[in-house]
């Protein structure tokens, strides 16, 4: 019985191939086309300099030590190393002022290690 089913499926297999010829392809022409991020995606950080008090809770809670404070405009602000960050969102959860947030931006390409470290000035800019 199993041999008969296999033979019948073998007869209809070319029709399955023809059906796939008329489907829209699954691949995208990256970087020209891309899918929108799913809801809840955790990407690049953004910092509201006016809300940040420099309490360094975000740097204490970070499991990978990817956040530390630096002086900027006479105050202490967080600096994020995207190469160390695991995007766990603990910094956003524990920030009492809701000053640091993770955006859905996923395109964070860099050619060297130093440009993966975002200072307060880069974090305060809205990602494109």
C-alpha cells in the first residue's frame, strides 16, 4: 500500500513544481527591500538627555557591562557598547525616569569596533 501511495505522489510531483513557478518568491532584495520588525523587537538604544539623572542604575543592572557613565555637558550620562549588549532591555525596565529606551532599529552596521560604542550624543539622536 505504501508503494502505491509513493507512486501516486511521484506522478503528481511535476504539478507541484509548476504550482511554485507562479508564487511570489520568498527572498527579498536586501538592502533595498526589508521586512518590518516584529512587535516587541529590541534594537538600538535611544536616550532622553532631559530625563536622565545619571543615577547609573542602567550600568549596574547591565549583565554584560555594556553600559557605563561618561561625562557629557558637565553631567554624567550612559554610554552603550553595542558589541557587548545582549539587548535584554533590563536598562529600560529599571530606569526610574524612563530615559533610556530600545527602538526597533535593527540596521546597526559598523566597520570598526570604536564606532559600535554610542556616547550620550549619539544616543540622544533619533535613529534613522
